[in-house]
C-alpha cells in the first residue's frame, strides 16, 4: 500500500510545478522554522497520564476523556483544519491503513482539530471517514499536551482577511502540530509521535509496531 510519505512527495511535486517561487520559499521557510524550534521534551511523553478533556464531535456530541476511555483505549490524530491539503491526504490514508488495525486491537480512532465542530463535518463527509472528527475548543487539549505552535511571523490582519484564525473559527494563530497519541484506559500515554513538519507525518506501521512492542513487553 502507498505510504503517506509518497502521497506528500506527490503533493510537494505538484506545488513545485504550480506555485510561484516566493510562495514555495515561504512555505519551506515556515516548515524549516518549526523543525528547528521543535523540542520533544516539551510535549507529553509515553507513560504520562492525560488529564480530563472535552472534545466536541462534528455531530455536536461531547467526547470527554472518560467517556472515550470507557469503551477502551483511544488513538487521537491531531490535524490542522478541514481545508488543509496535507490533512486531506493524511486522514483518508489513516482510515484505510490505521483504523482497521487499531479496531482489531480494540483501540478507537478519533481525529482532532481546533476548528469549530460545525466546520469539521465537511472533511469527514468528503472522504467518508469511518471515525469521528472532533473539535478541541480553544486548543485546550493541544496546549495541555504541549503540541501546539504559532508562527513567529504574524502579519497584521486586514478586515475580512482569510487568515488561519478565520479559517478555523478560533480567531487565533494557534494550531496543533500533526500528532498521533494513543491513550490507554487508565489515561496513560502508550504512544506519541509529533511531526513539526506538516509534510512529514507518522506512518501507520510505526504506530502499530510500537503498540505491538508495548504489548509484547507487558
């Protein structure tokens, strides 16, 4: 099966064909800066416990930590927003490659974005995703986990401008770094992988191999 890295390489190749040089340079500079700023010690670690949280599904359903974990371990896939091109490659890929294998292990998959819940339904409907898509209001969970970022260059916002805070509905520059987090029923982190470069994301087999390794060591 095609890997996520291949899909992102194809996306980047298309951008190199169609984007202006200045746009390509700005995009590359943003990604390079996030890689250089990334410190893995600043986010949640395997073995730590995740505190209570509240997510709101695109259907309006409240998803708390305890209600999710009452059904078994949960894997949270953090993404930017419904219109993000890379996210529109990653989420259906995870639906094909990761969700079935997690479900076979008794682990539920939920995708999480700071975008308002009423705007998130479009990405689930567009791809017919087999897992819930939920909003993290005000990035509260993302901030608690230490996985959020803001660009260092924040230009002045013109009225009606299409900036990230307007796109997400949060009125904020803050976004989560693409992250996969697996939480056990006791709220302990079993797996975490954070991708500071949004065009480099966790492959499904990386998650599954790590979970199988934990199970074998138990």
